[in-house]
C-alpha cells in the first residue's frame, strides 16, 4: 500500500537588487516522509538540479539548512562514510559540496529546509564562525526554529514586494540559532526538556489529524503518564489543552481571514461534529465561532 508524503515548498528567483542585500533565499520547504515510504525524495515539483537519488547524491550551488524534527536517517558527506541523523539534528551543507541523505524506512522523518546564498553567509564560513569539517549540528527539538521555517514558507508562497529581505532575515535567524544551540548543547541535555520539546513538535506537526496525547507518547516510546506529568510541570498546560489550543489558534485565523463556513472549519480541524466544535470554541474563547467572526472578520461577512 502506497504511503502519502505531505510536502510544501517553493523555489524562488532573485533580482539583482535582492543580491545586494547580502543574503538571498533560493528555496524553502518541508516534507513529512512517513514510515514505509515508497520513494525518497518525492519527485513531483522539484527542479531537476535539486532532485537527487540517494545512491548518487548531489552538488548544489547554495547553502542548505536541513532540519530533522522527527524520525531518523542517514547522511553521506563522503560516499562510503554514513552519518546517523537523528531528530533534533540540522545539516548545514555548503555550496559545491557533494552530499546525500535519506530517512530510515522504519521511521520516516519530518524535514524542513531553506537554501540561501550571498556575501554575508560566505563571510561567516570564511571567518571561522563555523568549522569547515562540521556539517551535522545537534540543536535539539526547537519549536521556534520550526516556526521560522513555516513563516518563511508562507512568505515565499505569496512573493509580495520585499519578500526576499524578509526571507533573508528568517534564514539568518535559523542559521544563527542552529550555531547557538549546537554551541550550548549542555542547555538542551536535560531529558525532561527534550521530551517536552519533542512532544510539542509532534503536536504542532500533526494537530490537524486525529492524533491523541497517548499516540504522541507512543511515537516517542515514552510512558503516557510520565510524559503527561513532565509536560504539565514544564508548560503549565496539559497535552490535551495544548492540542486544543493549536486547533483554536487555527480556527481564529480562519474565522477572521477566510470565508470557510463553520462546518468547513470544523472539518478542516478534524472535528466531524460542527456542533461539538462550536461548543468547544465557546467554552475556551468565550463566544461562538459565528459571534467571533462578526466581531473580527476581515472578509466583510
């Protein structure tokens, strides 16, 4: 049975003026590669020079920042020297460097990437801010970094005037935070902190499905009672409440900025019963979805 790969990406073209900014972004995206996947990487939509076969690898002309938020796999920087890649690792691949990578078929993985070029990045490599020999950075589960990737994807999709300058700032933050967290690994070594960050990442990446807190614990190979206790102590909110709040945040955005019906929004959030969704919304927000839309909608409805 074929497995479905969820992906979202954009390849971009920079103007001569964009190049003067010091950093330009060539591509940004993400993909959820499920366990038992058929082919990696997914072929559809990728330009010929970015597509590669894991056995043959590839060479690109820009810097690639590839973050693995869940799952595990293998990276090759030399054809016969495999490096294990785990969740919470980031690959920083300089231009004109042969490389290859692929997720473990048993686990799959969730990957985020952004490709950039420019004098600013070149100077950092040449001035010793990053070791030429280091390509794998152990930064841990970082929700803020995932948010930067997601924001970059949204900006890239719209391509509004000045978008390249915003993307360069986001790419710069991702790059800087990767170096920071890798340099301060002792700050992320605490087992409980890692569990909480991993749980939040899984919830954020799957909250539009019917995932449950118990299933989050199963994915992490952690006891649910232990995870629930640690999560509550660390965040002052339960796993279930965190999941609900993610859905409600999306619901608010859709009610304000879209013309989707209440039923369509409920279905999008994976609630089969629109009445249940409306009741849940009113309980946590203080008003019904229709009342919320009347107060804040930008669609004129």
